[in-house]
C-alpha cells in the first residue's frame, strides 16, 4: 500500500504522520489522531457531518485526502472549542436545544461560524433564509432545523451588537 | 429567539418549590456534544480490536453455490473470512413472530445468509481484518458464485399462484393478515349522500440516521463475558437476544450504550450483520467492530411504509361521516424483523384509521406480504403516517365533495372533548383527548381566516397556495399490550435508582436511554423536583445493562411518560429516606421536614435546618452518632408500568401552508403548525423540538424520500445524492401549541410526544397540495412522495 509522509498543523499542534495515500482527511483525524469530534455520515460529500476547517475554509473531510493537507493548517471542533472562537454559538445551541443526537452538530457549528465570519466581513446580519441556505449542505435528522436557525440567528444578532 | 421559559402550565401535586416540571431548562449533557466530545459507538476503539466488513449479495434472490475465500484470507491484515454455515455454529437463527398477531409467520434468519440470499445487500460472508480498509480490500477477493433466482418484488402479485414462494416451508408469501368489521359499513355507504373512493400510495423510505448503525463486541474468554458497545434504543432487549442466540445467560452479556447518532426506530431491531459481529467476537475471542457505511445503511437499515391503501369514506350533506373502509397491502422484506415483527405497522393502520372521529361503521383489511427487498419494520410513528394520511385525505376529499370547509367537517365529526373515556370504532380505548380544543387553538394560532383571504387574493394573481390539515391520535406509553403479551422479551416497565452521594449530590440510573430526545434531562428534572435539589446536583446514567435498572429503553414515545414517572417516584422515595435521616439528626418528625434546593427545611415555614452535604457526611462517615438501631438508606429504586390503559393516546392537529409552482411542480413550504396534547409537559422546549423534528421527518416522506427498486429487486438510489432527505433550505418554520390533558395513570400525568409530528405531517402536506391544485382541475394527489413530476402530471402538463 502506497504511504506518504505528511506534516501539518492540527488545532495548533505540529503533526508528522505516515498515511496511506487513499486515507481521507476525516479518517486520518479520527483514526490516526483520535480526534473523533469530526463525524462520518455519508462518505460522499452530502451530509456535512465531517466538516472541518482547512487553511481557514470549511471543507468536507470525506472529500479531501489526508495527503492533500500536507503543510496545511487544520482546525476541528476540538480546536475550535478550546480556542473559544465558537463559544457563543455552542452556548446558543445548548440553550435553544438546537441539537438532539449531536452527531451533525460539530459540522453545523463549523458551517455556521463560516457564515457569521463572512457576514461580519460584509457588515450584514444574515436573515433566516440566508442561514437556511448556508446550512443547506449539512444534514440534521433530529431537529427539523428550526432551532438551529434560531440559535445561529441569535448569535448573528448578538455579534452585530443586538440583543441576544 | 425563544430561549426563555414558556409559561409553566398550572400544576398541582407536581408544583413543588423549585419545580422543574413544565420548565424549558437546557439539557444538562450538551456541552460534550457541541464540543465534539461525545462517545458514539463509531468512536469506540479497544485494544486488539479488529474490524469486520461484509460481502453482500448483489442479487435480490440467489442460491449461494460456492464461496471461494483463499485469496481473501491471504490479503494484508486479514484475520478471518467466515461464511454463513460457519457462523451458524456460533449463533442460532431467529424468527420474527409475535403470538398476539395471530397467524403471523416468518422464516428462520441467520446472521449471515445460509444457502440462499433473499435480498440485495444481505450479508453472505464476513471478512475480519486489522483495519476496516483491509477488510474491505479483502471482500473484493471473496469469490461467491450465485445462481440467480426469480425475485418477488411486486406486492400486488406476491400472493398469485404463479409467483415464486420465497420460503417454501411457509407455503406462500403471506406474512400476516387482519380483517376487522365494526357497525354496518355496507348499509352506511349505501345510505350516504356521497361516497369518495381513492387509492393512497406510501413510498418505502428509511430512517437515514446521521450516525449509521454501529456495534463493537468484545468477548472475554477469560471472564466468559460478552461486552457489546451498541448504538441501540433498547440495551436490555439486546442483552436478552445476544445471550439467547449465543447460548449464554443474560448475566454473561453487558450492553453499553453511550451517545447514539440518531435512532427513530431504526436502532431498535435485530440486524443480521450486528448479530454476526457479536458472534465473530465470540468465535475470534477479540473485540470486533462494525460500522455500516452509508450504502450499507440504505440496503440493510430497516425500511418502512410501502403501503397501498384502497380507501373510501361515506359522508352526508351535513358533513356527518358515515363510514370508513380500507384495504391495505404492504410489501415487507423476505423476513419479518426480529423481535418486533414486520406486522405491527399494518396492524396499527387497521387500529388507527378513523381514530379521531365518532364514525361507528368501519371495515378494514390488511395484508402483509414478503418480498425480495430489504427488510421492513417499525420506524418513527409506526403506521400513524399511513392511517392519518388515509383518514385525513378522505376527510378533506369528502369536504371538497360536499363543499364544506375542511375545519368545519372536522368540528362536526371529531369526538367531543367531554365524551371521554370512550372507545373508538376499531376498539382503541381513549382516556382523555382534546380534539376540539386543539382545533380551536390551531384555528386562531394560524389565523386561518386571514390565510384563506390571502390565498384567495394571490390566486387571482396566478399564485397557487394551499392549506391542509390533519387531526391525529398517537399511541404513547405502551403497556405490555404492545409486545410482552405476544411473547417478546421487550419490557414495558422501567426503573430508576436514585442515590445520595457523599457530598449531597444525586446520581440517577435509569432504564430509559438517550438518543437525543432529552430523556436524561427529563429524568433529571423529575428527580430534582421530587427529591428537592437543583438540576446541577443531579447526574443521570443511562445505557448500561450492568448498572441501570432493567428497562425497555426509548421507543414508542415512552421515555418521559414511563421513565419519567419511575424517576419521579424514585426521587420521592429517596426524599423520604433522607428525611428519616434528617429527622434522626434533628430530633424532628420527618413528615414536618422537606428538602428544598438541596437543603432540609421545616416544611411549614421553610426555615433551613440541614444541608445535604452535612447529612451525607454524618450518614456515611459518622453513622455512630445516629440513634441506636437507625440505618440510613440513601439509595432508592422505583419502577413504573402503565396499568390503567393499554396505551396513553395523545392527540393533536397540524396545518401546512404551501405554494405550488404550477410550471415546475415544485412545492415551497411556507409555514407549518402543530397543536398537540401530550398531557403534562415536563419540558416545553423538548416537546416542541420533538414535534418539529418529527414534522420534518413527515415532510420528508411527503415530498422527497423513497427507496426506489427495479423489478429485479435492485435498489436504485441507495446514496444520499439520489435519496433526498429534508435539508434546511427547503424546510419551513414550525410553530407549536399545546393543550394539556394529563393521564391519570401516573402521578406525573405525562404522555409521549415523539411521534406526533411524523404522524400528521405527510397528511397535511398532501391536503395542502390538493387544496392548492383543486381549482386548477388537478386529480387529487395521493401517491407519496409528491415529486414535481407527479404534480405536473396531475396538472396535465406532462
């Protein structure tokens, strides 16, 4: 089996590993680094449970190979949690019960954070429709999405200086 | 954003100081999940753990002539390649029947197919290797020779003489049949002013849990014990089944269930590949892990629905419904699923049709037939979406026929709110329902008159909107009448053990399980309230057959109503025990004391007397200072099972407002409402979120989801690109309202709420589409899912 040495930064830590060329990023994170917060749902790029951030942009961990991340900076839900960057989103999700089984949640929070960063850059507060549109690549079977939209909307307004 | 509490309902016996009953407190266990630090079975890794991948039949029906495994055995990392015949020596087969479903029959099913594969996707051989990738590589090298057999794939012809019989020993392809006749349906139809007749079709669909099924089995040959980490809804049921089919005692099997990535009924059944994984662990004496991939999930997770219902309704000009009649045909897989059987859904349809209405004339027949397709069994709201769509579809077609408003026809036929207790035509016993109050609540919540005016105005501009309704009843809190009486070891009772720890905090062990519904929160709320501490002092432990009281788990909307009541009673019992200790310490009468917010107080004045940590310190470390002969009991267990009623029926009504693009056939959902009565509401937010999630699963059935098979039994869309599920952009906001009719069967009075959304949503989306299209002369749509193509055909545009 073809193996390749890669070095990358994961959640701020330097990582050097030898991986099979076919290993996906999400399998590498889960199996080689034991970062099990990124989940495997469909393995064909539809459900978004494996969403992580690579060089500042969210990607599907099942559609990217670990070897493509040689030299990259990767952030998973564990890293985003520990840095405090998404603490307000996490709190809103918890208070609004915007998660049930929680399997999709790390991916949804990563996607929501991207929307909120984009919106901040553009100086806009995303509407409910815009939130629904942005999260339309993340599958949640439990909530029906309404609570997720509520939570993201509340954080969007709070970050824009409105009432939480 | 509604983070603040809803107004708590007026409560009496439950309204203790610092009560959490009726409050929208956040679930206490969520940070772990928002930080990605849960532990799903997919995440479990054990020393020496091997991975199994399965060689699955590419044919719907085929004789297995030979399995050539030598090349696979030599493949990198492979530990074993095991066939059905070999694994049958480790584990006995099972048959999915229940004695109270008279005549229901099925054939023995093995963990891996033996001799014949009966559906595309059935596992025929297992490859165990050091990694999943190595196991999958080696699966490619297993050469199976098949003789393809004719596949039974059309329920309509499954019982024809010329159709092959799937299991020769059964004699035919009939799994189960039921007939029911009440009143005088023929006479009623003959005397009706109008009769409406149509055929409803319900596509086969499936649960699509975000985490696929997963199991890690660990046979310890030294201990002679099997530990199974299992993503299941019913750990004790699975403990029994693993033990039974491995020839072990239940004491030799421990089932552990931590986080579960969605269940919805998918994870409450016996799956051959999971049983095979457990058997392989015993055979190989090491941990073995199986996680279904998404493609495997589509061809092996239970499918549901797939009903064809010919139905008619009689109605008089004054709106009185005179009779219902249904003929249900449902095509299941080649086996009735063990141990809950594949006959329950059709049985539920017969029970539930016409359920909200006073109509006394009813005829029903249901046939369940075997097919060479994936197995079918209970998925969220079992039978309800079908029964509700048939009933409510007929009611709105009848209303249209006689020119009556759809809410008005319901007002004239729904069982009166003061008529309870009563029995439905099909024999269902209702303790207390609130159809009329719910309808009135919905009417005002959605501003029905305003929406009708808007609809009319937009119609003139060529914008076609529709409003549809669905009244419904839901089976919750099942007693032993559901499964126990049929001989299945699926317990209907549940238990809770509550313990005061040495620092004055509470630990609860409960038999109900958590897959995201909020069962842990509900149990914590009940115990915190009945015992008298704040919720942050309560820790709940679920999903461990070695440690939790024997219980049924979480399914059929039972966790809050049954598990919550057991927890409530256990908390009360422990309060009594703790107050006995306090009485001894304070030389006071225990009945004059109470526990409030973690402090023993005088009941009458509320004066603080003793902190719980101090009480625990004395009871655990200085019991010598307590009166002679006094023994503190700081752990209490209580169980609960509904006895007064076979089921705690709930009721409600939903409405859908949508717009149909008559050029493209696309449906835009604008808003959805649900008013529901689940008795005492323990946590309003959790109830609302159960409803919302359930509604969206019902919308999926109405608009998107269908497992498509060709005539050879090949599933055509077994992936998430081709099998569509509801995503956020297409879903509407969903407004929830409540009526509260507690059950008197328990002190808490809570009924279930997990399936109401899914029960009613397909019907009211269907009715709304037909309401939008009726003035355009379209044939009523009754064939779910309502895809753009079907809508354009109904409009005569394609």
